[in-house]
C-alpha cells in the first residue's frame, strides 16, 4: 500500500490517474464545462495544500471524489444563477443517453451522486457509502429512490 505523506506528494500520481474522474464528476454536478474545469483545478489545488497523510490509492481516489462533490456543492451555493435558453431543444436533437444523464442531473444531490458513482463510475453501494459518508443501506435506499424518480422523469428505466 502506497502512503503519501502529504497532498503534494500524491499530486503527480493523482493528476495522472484521476483527472478524468474528477472532471467527469464536476461536469455531472455543474451545468457548464468552464465551471467543471474550474472545479477540477480547485480540487487539485486543495490536494496540493492537503497536509495530512493519504493512506493508499483507494483513499486518495475517495478523497478526490468527496472533495469534488463538496466543491461542486459549495460552488452551487455561491453561484446560484438563472440560465436563459433562447430556444428550447427539441426531443429529436437529444440522444437517449443525453436525456438519461440530464434526468440524473435533475435529481436531488444524494440520489444524483449515488446513482452517478454506482452506475457511471462502477462503485458498489458500500464503496459509495464510504465516499459519501453514509451507511450502505442508506446508499441502497438512495439508489432505489433515485431509480424511481428517474422512472417518473423519463417514463421507464431498464436496470440491466
């Protein structure tokens, strides 16, 4: 098990291995690519400033995910905006995958993050619980309720 004594020691490895993951989570939790890029940069800046030991690669990845989600949450609190769309997007212009991802993004935070981490990043409910600071059964409830909410939003959901 690799132990990084400080965040700056973990930075080269983390940046190489987890930039895409941090960025995808930031995109998933924001409505703008530029905001996701800013959040990604802020997360890695926080890693450079982190002074406590990081116990291994899994701990590092979980730390980055948790910090990314928290940074997105803080960003939303600071930057509540009203976005104006000049023309509505027709349903024929969106793909099924886009509509599912948009439906996931519309869920409340705990359902959205649990579903994203489980289905898009491949974490088990137990691992999602560790990342989000919740019990495994709570995560299972969030996944179930999130799927139910998605069924109502998109009119059906294949759980294959």
